[in-house]
């Protein structure tokens, strides 16, 4: 069975004006968006600080934190009240108490895996969350090519917890999105393809149409 797959735009920037511009560009065609935050420590990239993040009230916001110490940001996360908060398995602290705190405040929890991380090593986290993000590109960088070998993780994660929402982040574009959509994913995050498009709404529609095509997937 092929799951219904959602294409979710991703925002990654270190500039307040660009952040607002990206929101305005995608607000016309989507209500679910992933907002990427990077601290310059966990990954070399530094984005807009989480305290400067905002989104339209009608959005379903997925907050993806590429930070070394997510516990330092819990109070801000609670104030922002995203629909979903995704933390990295490789962060330098125990994530279980943070997941518990988020759940107490009705925020869905997510776990992100860097390319080298094997799902079985972090099973205790996978058992605790609602969502797993498979990072298949260079963390903190939009436009890096997709490592399609990361698709092998999908079934491993699905076998651990079938009801999980599983997302893909990294290098999704018109050439591979159909194959990704047929790989038992729930969400495909798309960054640079939309961020650099002259008409992002048209590109979004083209990506959706590509997923919906029938026939052989190469």
C-alpha cells in the first residue's frame, strides 16, 4: 500500500527579512511547514535564533532543532507551541525528559537521525516519539544532494513502530520525489527547490503531480 505523502516546505535562514519573505512566498499554498534552527555548534551552520522565530497562526509548524543542548531551548519551544518539535538523537544530552515535557504540553515529539546514525542504536528514543526524520543531506545546508541509501532506514524504523510518522529531509527534487513517495514515507520536506524557485506555488504543484503519477518507479 502506498501511503498518502505530504510535501512540507522547509525554511532555513539566518536573516529576519529573508525569513519573512520565505513565509510570505509559501503561505499562499501550504499550511504545514518545517522551520530549521541551527546553533552553529551541533552543525556548522547558524540560523536565525529560535527566539526570533514566528509563523502565521493558521500554520502547522514542525520545529526542527539542530542544536547541541535542546534542554536550553525548552522554555522557548513551549512559548512557541509548535505542532511538532524534532530533536536530534545525536544531541549531547538525554532527550527523554524533554520529550516528556513537550508531551505534557500537547506538543508532538520527533527524533531526527543524522546519516551515520543506525535506528537500532536509538530505539529508546524512537519508542518515545511520534515522528522520525531521516536526514539525507548535509545537515544545516539546503541544496545538498540526497543520499538515497538513507532510504534503507525507512523499513527498519517502520518495523520498530508502524504507526510512526516518518519524514525525509535532504535533496528532494523533481528527479527523486516520486521514488521517495513510494518508499513508505509520510512526509517529504522540500527546501531549496522551493526557496530558489521563481514561482514556488507552481513548483509545489508540480511536485505533488509527480507524486500522484501512476506507473513504474525507477
